[in-house]
C-alpha cells in the first residue's frame, strides 16, 4: 500500500483541523486524561487527534496494529530516538535564526542537514530490522526505503559530505599584533600545543579550585570572530561558494512525510508513556475487540484512567471492576450508597468506549466493546442564572437535546438525574427517559438513587456499589451485578429530609 499516514488508513478519514474538545470530555474526565498524555509534547499539538474519534472499525484496527508493533520495546525505543533527533533538528533550525553572520548560518545549516541524513538512515535501519505487522508502519518503512534511495536524498547526502569535507580541509593562520588581525594561508608551521602542555605537565600537582569568573555563553560569533571567518572565506572562495550553493539548493531539505510522521508517532508514544507509569503499578491495558453489529459487552478488571493516574502518583490502590451486557441487555442501572464509586463506574464506561474509538489500548485486562457513533453524557452542572432556568428545567432541556441527537448506535451516560425534585416526580421522569432510551435501542449507564429503575424491563441490568459486610459504612468501590437492596433510596430520603443520624444529632440539644 502507498503510505499516507500512521493515524489514518486513507485520506477520506484524515483529521480536518481545528477540532474542538467534545462537550462530554469534562464529565468523563477525558479532558484530564488528554492533558496528562500530551503535557510533555505541547509543540506537536496532539490534542486534536484525541478530540476526534474514528468513524469505522477498520481505522480503529489500523491504529491498534501500530500500538501492537510499538509494544515491542526495541522498536518503541528506536522511534523515541528518531523523535529526539527530530527535536534536535528543530533546535538547530531555531538556533540558525538567531545568528547574524551569513557564513555562520550556512555552517549550522550544513550541520543540520548532515544530522538529518544520519538519523533518517538510522531510521531505515531500525525499521528494516523490526518485525512489523501493522499496515501503517510497514508502508512507512517502504516509503523511507524509497526516499533514502531517491535522487533527492542522495544528492543532499553527497553534497553535504562534499561541503563538510572541503571545509575540514581548510587550514589557516591568524596573526595578531595590537588591534590588528591578519589571516594568511597555513604553511605547515608546527603545532606547539603538545610541547607546551608537556613542559608544564611536571608542575601539575592536583585539582584546585577554579577562581576564574564564568561569563554566560553567547549564541553566534562576536565581531572579531565573524571578521576572521569572512577573511577565511575570501581566501577559500570555492569552498564557501559551494557551501552557499548547497544552502540554496537544499533550502527545504526536510521531507514533508518525514515531518508528518514525526508528529503522528507522538500520538502513540505519548499515550504509551502515560500508561507505562500506570502499568508499572500492576494495572493492565488491552487492545479491545470492537463490533458495530453486536452490542454485547464483556470487560474484566477495568478502571477509571484519570483516577488511576492520580492514585498511582499518590501511591494509592486502584479498584478494578468487571461488567457485561449480554443478548438484548442495553441499560445498566447503578445504585448503592453515596461515595461508593458509582459515578467513577459511569466515567469508566464512557472512557473505555471513547479511548477504544481512538484505537488506543483501554484500561482493562480484557474488553469486548461496542463501536458507537456518539457518546452523550448528562452530569450535574452548576446552576446558570443567565439561562433563567431552574435546575429541573435545565435537566429536562439537556436530556431532551440528547434524545433528539442520539441514535440506536449511541451511548448515553446519565449521572444522578432529577435530584432537585421530589422522589415521586424523579421516579416518573426517570422512567420516562429510560423508556425512551430503551425504545431507541441505545446503550445506557444510569447512576441513580432510585432503585425502581433497575426493574424497568428485561433489557435493564442492575449493578450496586458494594459495602463491607462487617461495617456498612465502609465502601469497597466494587460495583457488583445484583438487585438493589433499597438502602441507597432510604439514605437519600433520610438525607433529603435531614433525618440521618448526623443531621438529627445536630438538631437535638446536648
């Protein structure tokens, strides 16, 4: 196949920038994940790649293949070596812009071209030695081989070697008398440096403190050095004329495809670097199996990636959960005690499907997921007085908008809806919303304190936040597939009417 990109299998799926962050990112903590992944690579503008999910399963598999190849430590290290050299090349080019002497600029341009030729040849060697199975990297290897053997690259390399060889062959002498500096040809005068060093070596006793003042180094040359270089150029016109010709001929020597590859490989390397720190704590990632036809889901040892990043940094344990949807099951109703991991579970569900739609490894030991067309999330927002809407009205408007846009291939995540109204009204409204989603045949996770929703239909699955049997006040953060026990509902009612033990003790005089 002809190489186009290691992110997109063909131009029809190419990312059209700029791409904005999806609305549901903050709700699912995906904004935190992308920020953590891309933090060390801001210059590559990687965030847009994470903002646009892929539209077909073949594109997902295309990226999964590259991730699988990069799972080989040697190849991953070689790609990082390439990326570091590209970064060094950019520093060369930026440094050249700061220089004032024309000959000095040309010299550094030559050095950057030689550096480029060296690491591109090393790139071909590394790719040739790798056992590649991905379509993307295999096609890129073919491209690099053709590029290195092309007339353009061969001329760049040979011209650079000739210019460097000619410049290295120049010998000259500098004569200084007062404020006068003269440059003349080298006439085989002996170099007395080794002789002087040998004479004074006998007086050397041991290392002593250096009392010399260290002045900050300057970029470029001072005027004396620049004038000496100008005199050297005048005495060697052919060498410097060829150097000038080289700079003009190869002014745009950096290949566009190599440049593009440098940015796109950072998508993979940044994500792999991020999850490597989490994997070192014992947590597992996998490349999920995806299906657009079957809505069966089966996930083992999954966790919230944003929470895991924070917990690993703080040396805290991360709780993993299993879940599945089989046959006609479509809606997961998550109930249980407050602060028991219900919202984290809902975020995790969304993160898994979104990261899978990017072709990335997902935070789970094993995963079979549905390839959705869109993800919608409704989490509690701060009340916005500028909308002139109350909390209940705002909930209804936002959910109505979701139902208008969602399809049978969408995923909808609802977190604690209608908490601002009476229990009776909340039950009625929640049931109506879930029945609409059920009729739509979309997948849904609904975090709620209303246990009745778990019995909505045979397409509804109940999962409950676990507690320690020995101490019901202790949360296990395990979300288990079982019928609701009614405790969360009672606790919510008690809290609503200030009838919990803590609230009653506040009201009873001591």
